[in-house]
């Protein structure tokens, strides 16, 4: 474990239980590796599947004792909260429709929560979770893991320290090609994968999978909120029943303009999450596929490059870099930065100390709420044939938001 005053005071690791993430899952192993990378968590319990035999096998594979392996996540929450050595933090990596049920049950039982995105499928659940976190005072961290990259944090700090001047333009794209072919599962098949089922996957496949990541990255780096948008959403692959692309023009609360483009149907593209932020004094550009490079193009000088632990690195980015310059870090380490920041804030709360301010930029329940609102706003505008709408900002979803 890195030297850290909060953990020195706690004197041990936090006890974590995982819900979801069994063998064959996309993101489960990533969560578990991220949780333990900096030695701030021990994984002590799990419900890795709702199928008892699979959960038992998968739990054993990650080294859990049989009496800490569950197949019912609500039972895990109930029994772990009753044990003196029980888990203190619950991490949720199940299909989208179960996030609200497990997160709210865990918070009600006194656990701090780490949860994957999108936070919920419905606006009502997102609002309710936001209020529940407010009421309980517990930590809720949403794993928008791209905000854990050192160069994303550098970008945030460069916006905040004025290197770009006043932000005027933001372009965000999250382009993948995994759904470029036409072999979707048959919706009449009783075994439809959860992502393709709107009840389980949510109102939009592409927005749930990657749209909320892109939206969060914009807000994390720029510190701006989208105030108005006009959007189109749909399927570019003929016959597809779910959304595989969404595009929107954005107006930000400081008057800046932006554009947002996400798709999973761009043949041959892998995981191209790319952002450009331009201000009155310069532009920054970052591409997730080359995560250790941040381009800075000042208005009044030659183009520059920033790298993790390289010259010009700012404290928030340095804190997120584990190794000397030139030694690549990537997806795992960025994911771990989110876990480790959340761990510091959780440990601080439990020891009555203050976390380092720099630990507090992990995505919160409010960020999750804004993401779910954005999904619904994009759909609302698109359903109105791309009319400009005011984005949902207060606690009451706006039904008359057309500008
Ligand atoms: N942060 C990221 O970059 C990222 C990437 C991929 C997926 N995700 C999110 O992670 C979540 C899971 O996605 P995935 O692609 O890993 O899904 P997946 O279908 O590959 O895996 C889901 C896992 O959850 C388990 N599970 C399902 N219901 C359960 C229940 N009720 N109790 C316990 N276990 C249960 C399944 O057995 C499976 O192991 C989704 O919310 C998704 O949006 C996030």
C-alpha cells in the first residue's frame, strides 16, 4: 500500500464484497484487479452470479471461503452487515437493471457503495439514489473509469488553472465497432442477452454502454454542464431494434458549444474515446487509445505534449501515475485510481479524518444522476425530431423543457 495518512490511521485494508462479475463477464475481473492494485481493499465476500452453483465455483476461483459466497445479492447484504468481520463496502457490477435495487439495499444497510454505470435505467431511480446518498452520508462511487487516467486528470487541471482560457468548444466522440455487423440476437429468443432487452439494459443500448462515459468525461474535464441539446438517436445497421448511434449538438452553461457522437457500429474501430476542448488561449486533445499523451496547442506558442510523470505534470495527474515517465500505464491503472480514491474517502469517513482533496474527484452519485438525465434528454430531443431542449437540471424532471 502507498503511504497514505488516512490508511495509516485505519491500520488495515477495507473489506469489500462484490456483486456480479462472474466468469465470462466483461468487467468483473477489471473491478477486482482495480480494487486490490493499491492494497486498499481485501475482497472478502461475493455473489458473482445469481445461479448458486456458478456463484460457488466463481467465488472459489477468486479465493473466497464457501461461507462468504452467496447467490442472492440481497442475502449477501443482509448477512454481511450482521457479521463483525463483514464487508464494509459493496461493489456492484451486474446488469444495469439491478444497480438500483442492490445499491439502495446496500446503502440502507450502511455500506459504502461502488457501482458500475449507467447508475440506473430510470430517472426516478437515479433521483431516489441521489437522495438516499444525501440522507445516509455514505460514499457512492460510480466507475466512470476513464476519469482515472492521469492525462484526463491533467486535462481537468489545465482547464481549472486557466491554461486554456475560457472554454468555448468541446468535441467528444466515443466510437466503437463491436456492433458493426448485423448478427444481433433474436428478440423473440427467450435468452435475449440483457443489453438488448430494454427492460434490463435500459432505454438505449449505445447510451447505456458508452454514452454516459462520454458525457461524464466532458463534465469531468471541462467542469461545465450541458444546458441545452438537440439530438438524433437510432440504428445505423438496417433492421437493428436497438440504438447503435447517437449524436447531439450541445450548448453549455457558460455559452460554450459542443458536439457529442457515440456509436458502436463503426466497422473496424476499437475503443476510440476522444475529446478536444478549446478555450480562448488554447486546445487540449486526448485519445483513450493513446492514453499516456495529452496534446496541448496554445494559441501563442508551439504545440506541446504532456505525459504521465513527464515535464509539466500537475499534482492531480501525478497522484494518478504510479511509475516514472515513459513506462506505459493503462486501463487497469486508471480503473484502480477510481477505486483507490473512493477507498481513501471511505477510510477517511470511517476514521473521522479528512481525505486529500485530490481523492474526491471520483464520479459521484450526482454524476450518475446527471448521466441518466442526459440519456433521457437525448432520447427526448430525438423523439421530437431533434428539437432543441433544455436539459434536466433540478430534482424535478422537466416535461416542458423545449427551448
Ligand atoms: N466501466 C466500464 O468500462 C464498463 C465496461 C463494461 C460493462 N460495464 C457495466 O458493467 C455492468 C456489467 O456488464 P458486463 O458487460 O460485465 O455484463 P456481463 O453480462 O458480461 O456480466 C454480468 C455478470 O453479472 C452476473 N450477474 C447477473 N445478475 C446477477 C445477480 N442478480 N446477482 C449476482 N450476479 C449477477 C452474471 O453472472 C455475470 O457474471 C453493466 O452495468 C455494464 O454497463 C462497465
